[in-house]
């Protein structure tokens, strides 16, 4: 198994897909980047490493992120098993986001 970085990475107009398989084998680097890559996901994870947060609190700690983008990033991280969404049945109801054990493992 071999994973290589495309030479296009160093061009001014690098494509969004920077890693290519040299075979049909699984590439762990590419898999990790697909899950936590992008402008916002790493920042979301960093904020949640400190403690669980509500949506609006998380958005306040990420200047420039839109509500739509934060929602998308949280949903993707949740579907990848990195973030847990917990709904509290109280009045008024609220939702907290925290890292799963897999999310905390990214600290290392």
C-alpha cells in the first residue's frame, strides 16, 4: 500500500483532491483527511476538546462560520463518529455537542 501527495499540491491552483491512491488499497491518511479535513472541522474539534458546548456557544468561538456551515460540519463529524449530539429533555430543551472517544483520540 502506498499513498502519495500529488505534485499538484505545490501549484497555485491545487485541486481539492490532493491525495491519490497509487493502488486500490486503503489509505489511512486520505481517510483521516476526509473526516477531519477542511477549514472548520479541526477548529470545531479543538473547541470540543476543552468541553462540551451548545451550538450557539460553539458558533461564538468560531468567528466567521455561518450557522449553515457549522450545522453541516457538526452533522458530518457526528456521522463519522467523532462528535456526539446529546439532546436534554428539560424546559427549555437544549442540545450539547461533545467528542466521542474517537474524537478524544485525535488529541494524541
